[in-house]
C-alpha cells in the first residue's frame, strides 16, 4: 500500500528510521518559507529560523507535507521518544482524517521546565497510519447497556480511577 504525499515547502522526506518501524518520522521544514504560529495565535506569523519554546508554550509548525490518506485509514501523530523524554516537547492535536487535503501542521507543547529550541530540519514527531473501524453510535438506557452484555453485576468502573490497584 502506498501513501502519496507532496512537499509544499523545503523539507526532508518523511521516513522510517528502520524498515520495520511503525512510526514514520516528520521533520521541521528547512527553507526560508517555513513559518510557525506561536501559542495558537495565527496572527503572529513569524519566519522560522529556530523556535525557543518556553515552558508551557505551544507552537503550530507547518510540516511542508500534504498527503493522501485512503478511506478507512487515519494518520495519528505521536511523540518521538527522545524529543518527548529529553526535551519535554510533546505532540498535541494528532489526528489527520482521510480526505484532509491541506498541509499537515505539527502541534507541539513544551511540558518541561526549561526553554527548548526547535531547529530547522529537526526530527520532531512520528506518524502512524492506522485502520479505522467505522461504527455507528446508538444511545441507549443505562440498563439496556448492561443487559445487552449480560452484566448484572457490572463492577468495572464503579470504583473509578485506580480502583484495581497498581499490582
């Protein structure tokens, strides 16, 4: 199966580091036409040389990539382990549905205590292509919900978070 993509800025091609990796790495664009939006403020468009991302600050970075995602699939963006664990930069909005035909933007947040620098060409996030099961949702009475699965003594969820312990 092929996923077609086009580069709309100067950027490295998305790539797997190893043939059988699940994630496909995305990079910050290299060119002078790379821009970003700081703290969700689309009016504050600035030319990207590097981004000094302060603690609790966010950036929306154009990826330079448009792609065709087949019906029945979704692109899910996840953290790169080094970027998340060492730089404390994590991925925010991370779902791209099929039929979206705009440039993909990289939503990142600095959850650490230090200013972190994002540079041109940096490997920043990874993408997974995942099949989607399209189900129909139907609202039923709570009693019907338990009856359908024969759960007379439904105790899961009664205790809330952590109710089953950690061991």
